[in-house]
C-alpha cells in the first residue's frame, strides 16, 4: 500500500474493545515488562554498567522485585540486552527457570535508527544467538524501550527494524507505550502477518 | 526629534490595534435556540501521525499518532453515539486515504467532517495553498457526499469563502462565537473559538510542539475533567459556549474515554445543554445574529 509508506506501519483498524477476548473468560490482561537495561543514551549500555545503580539493579533491586513477583505468583517479561545476558548469564538463566519470559532488548540497547540495514541485521542475529544460548530458546519478542536521556519517550527503531525482526522470526515488537502491536510488515514491503 | 518619533509610534500602533479590532465582530447578545442555555461543540482534530511526521519526529512517535486512527477515533465515535451527541471531526485530507473506514463511520453516525488542512500545514505559496485546500475539499467530499463548510486552519479567508466555507474554529478572541473579516472588511467567517486550556494535547502529550521529554505533561484525567467541568459550568451560568478539542490519539486512551464519558454524562444532567455540530452553531449564529451585510 504505497500511500501508507512513511506514514503508518500498523493496521488501519484494531480489534474493537468489545471484540477482545482473553483465555478462560478473563476480563483483563495485565502484562509486566521489566527493563533490564541500564543504558542512558543512544549508544546503549556503556560505562553505565559500572555505577552503583547498575550494581543495585543486578543484585538487591532485582532480587526484591523477583520476591514480589514470586509472592503473587506472577510471571513477567524481562527485556534483556544481549550484553546484559552475556554478563549476567546465570541470573538471566534463573529468570527463565522461574517461568519468566526473556525478550530481546537490542545488542546493547543502542539506537538503531541510523544504522545500515546489514549492520542492524547482524546486531539482531547476534543478539538472538546470545539470548538463545543463555536461555535455551529463541526469544519471541523484541523491545526498544526509551532511555532516560532520550528526547522522545518512545524508543527508537529504524525503517528496517520491523522487516528484519520478521526475517529473524520474531512474533512481536514491544514498545514503551501500551501498544504491543501486531507486526504486519513495514510500509516498504508487504510481509505476511505472523500472528 | 525623539518626541516626534514616539508620537508617530503611538499613531501607528493605535491604528494597527483599531484596524485589527475592526476585523472582529462579537455577539454580546448571543442567544441559543428555545430552551438552550449553552452550546457545547465536541471537536476532534484527527491528524493521527501527520503532525508528528511533519515535525520529523521518530517512527515510534508516529506510532502513537497511528493509535488515533486505529483505535482512538472508533472509541470516540462509540462514546458520542452512546450519549446521542453530535461532534465535529476536523480532518486532514490525507486521512481520507489512510483511515477511510473510520471516516465513513463518522458520517454514518451523523457527525460533521470539517477541514483540517491536507497534511496539517498551510503552504505559504498561494498557489500551493489553494492546491492543498482543493485537494482536501475533494477528498472530504468523496467521503461525506458534500463539501466541508468548517475548518480548523489558518487558510486565508478569501480562499475559504471561495470554496464555500462559512466557519473556522481557531483561536479565542472571545469565548462566544464571533465573526472575523479580512483586511478589506470582507470575506466574513464565523469563528467558533477553541482555547488550549480545553485541548487534550495540553494535558496528555509527551514532547508537545517540540518540547523535550523532560518537559512532559501527563495529567491525571480526573484533574482534566475537573478543569473542563469548571469551564463548562461557568459558561453554562452565563448562557455561553464551550468548544472541547480532542485528538483521537490522546483522548482515545481508555482512561481518558472513561473521563469524557463521565464529563458528558454530568453535562447532560443539567437542562438546556445543546451538543450540536460546529456547522449547526455557525448556521444558528448567521441566521439569528447576522454578520455585516454582504460579507458571508
């Protein structure tokens, strides 16, 4: 649909609220996403890793949060940059063991909006490999959450991101906004809807 | 020497102020149809991602705008219809290509579709400006079956009159509808004033008009409902007018729809509250409180 190119990458119309159904007659779905990145700028995780806040997040902070989730028998989705999975291998693996979902959050939660297509592809492929190696399964979701220093509180993607995620077998793209939208292919190519 | 210059400044500024004032005609004795105390225009600016795109904002900002077309506009139609009220949807021509199904539903429910530029901008070049307006009028007409008569834009009055427009809804020189004329005193248009205080984007939008994320303004819908109720109630008491400006990508969020649902419901508990389209208000004013002869 050429008239949508550069304007919209989502369906013209969503399910109406009245058409939405959850399993077992549930009236509402509450999904919790935990951002395991410590990046503050467009370059992604850097020296942010060597701060007291990062250390707290990986230890006491995460432990306290897990305890709350455990107490309420809730599972969450952890958005994990490949570099974090690489450094905190056992920690991330233990989240999987507790039934939480591990989703990708970039190679180092970097801004991909200006990358060449091939470089972005390499980053997606390598990120997927690292996460699959740590958790034992390919991630189904890819996040691009905003960093505290970003100008726009939305997360960054490139014109190729959606195509490349489809190519790599991802089922969803999560954003910061409550719109985990169904990937229907980007405006540049009419890829088939995977879900 | 200096004194003479200052006197000249007084003359020039006074003359500019007088000329500007002369281009506006207020309606201090405004009355509504029998039994009506206040007219409330519920208006939507359905620009979805167009302004975000125009400001070169990143794709995920556009995605927020897309929500307005994919979800927000549908929820608003449902809300208005459930209350049996009429709304006016200011629609850029380009939206006719991007969300035609939603616009057909707007027409089906009897709401008004009015102009909101082609892609949310008025070109400086007069030829291009006319091209944008003509394209938009044609696109809207194809959806609604008739040309729009209202606009929320800064299109020139002469051009708007040429294309059959009778009203504009922009700026707020008075809280009640009034008339505006061009520099020559002609090309009159009724203005149905809107104010940013009664505009959802002032309360619900990150990065509004190029501000930094650190200047974000996200307000509790309840607080917005309180501010708007107070504004409504003040105008209700004086027999006035309220124009509520909503953006489907902002007000279409579930909690905000719930707030609007309570607000409209509360307005309806009072006698004499009229929810017409902007066109209805403009035609009422022109009929009951005519503008200067030969201008509109």
